[in-house]
C-alpha cells in the first residue's frame, strides 16, 4: 500500500534564490520537492503549499497555524511530515512543534545553510535525508526531529551554533541521536521521555520577554517588562543562574506578578538550585520566587513558558511543571 508523507516549505535559505538585492525566499514546497526528485517506492510525497518567508519573521500566530496544519496532515493520513524552514529560528519552532505534537507520527524539521543558488547547496540533500528519516520505523514516537548535514537531532536539544557552517546545528552537551549514511538511517539513541504540552485552541497573544544579563548591566530594561504588558519573563543569567546584586527588589516584584524563569547564558548544564547564597545567587533568586529551568536554554524556556501561559498556567503550575519535567 502506498504511504503518504507531507512536505511543507516555510521559506528560509533553503528556499532562497539570489537577486540583485541579495538572497531571499522564492521557492515553494513543490519547487523544492522537484529539486530533490526523490522517487521512493510506494511512497507518495505531497507538497503542501505555504508562503515562503524568512524565519526571522515567523510569529507565534504562524507557529500555531503550522502546528494545526501538521495535525491536519496527520489526521488526513500522512505517515510523516517534513517541514523545511529558515535555520535562524529553527531551534525554537521545532521545540514548539515538539511540545504540542501528540502523535507517534514522525515530524522532521530541516533547512539549509547554503541557498539554492550556491555551489554545494545543502537543501536538496537535507530534504532527502529528512524524507528517509520520516520513513524509518525508528523515528516513530520520537517527537519532532531535526535533520541537518546528515545528522539527526532532537528538537529538545538542537541549537544553531554557527552563522554559516554546514555543521551549524549541534546538540551540545549531547550529540545527534543518529545519522544518515549511504541513504540509510541509523538512530542509535532515544530520549528517555518526551515533554508534552496541550496544543492551545487558539493563539491568544501571551507575551514572554527574554533578558540576557551582561556585566555591569543596570537592568533598567526590567521595568519595561512590567510597563509593556508582558505575561512572563525569562532571565538568561550568568553561570549557574546568577544576577547582579542590584535591582533584586524589582525582580521580586515582577515575579509576584508573572512567572519568571531562570536560565543560564552559558548554553549548557542545569541552573543551580542549592549552591550559592550571595545576593543575586540562584538560591537568593529562588527565594524571591524565580523558577529555575534545569538545562533549558533561554530561547527554549521562552517557548515552553509561552505555551504554558497559552494553556492558562499560573506561576505555581509553571513551577511544578518545570520541576516535574526538567529536574
Ligand atoms: N535567513 C535565513 C532564515 O530564514 C537563514 C537560514 O535559513 O539559514 O532563517
């Protein structure tokens, strides 16, 4: 029996062509599929139309629409969905899609570091590898996977770590969970558990701000988190989760009004919870109502908090969700 998989191109470098003003998204889902020209026995690959755009301009409303589209494709019989998009925000969008993905059907996100007009463009081979991954039985029940440069990553850990290298996507401090070799899929590790969040019926526009702290920052921006009407805040703090010893009263006040999540700007490792005791330390911040986020990056914590807020979670429910799933 013929298996159906769906391919949706959202734009990005993978779909970009060069004009006198520079590269911009131009190719759509069927253009990209025809570049790959994948003929795989008894598989129908359906190109689902979507307007091509740079991923820097993706919005939460679009992510909500895309997640709903993925669900529709699966409900209509797709046994795999491949999304290609710009790489700039791929680590965030793939995590969003992963959190709300409630079936075992493989969803694979890919992109390219070289546009379609460049020598050695990696888009077509990334799409082909993604198709092969989506068809592999080992990919079932794995949530959303990211395939770049013949490596298979989880959406939970993958990050873009280079501006232009073909190997920009990594999962430090872990690695890829598998790879593609001679057209064969090798998945050698599986996540112990998946974190899921209910797909919110609609996008209601909850706003989460992310503030990365830097040396001698006067932290005056914190005040605008209150005045500009944000619903949640992510602090990307120093080291194990440390802030300067000033403006801590403002942080406490904000944490009294909305969930404030503590991440580390180091990029890996758990935010500490029980080591340091100085003003601005992780223990001090936690005592002021801040929620430590395990090893979630700031960008991924923001996606999680956004979805929890869209589900109506209050501060205490966010705290117990994060404690349950990320420690
Ligand atoms: N500017 C591109 C984007 O849409 C970058 C890329 O796709 O690699 O994210």
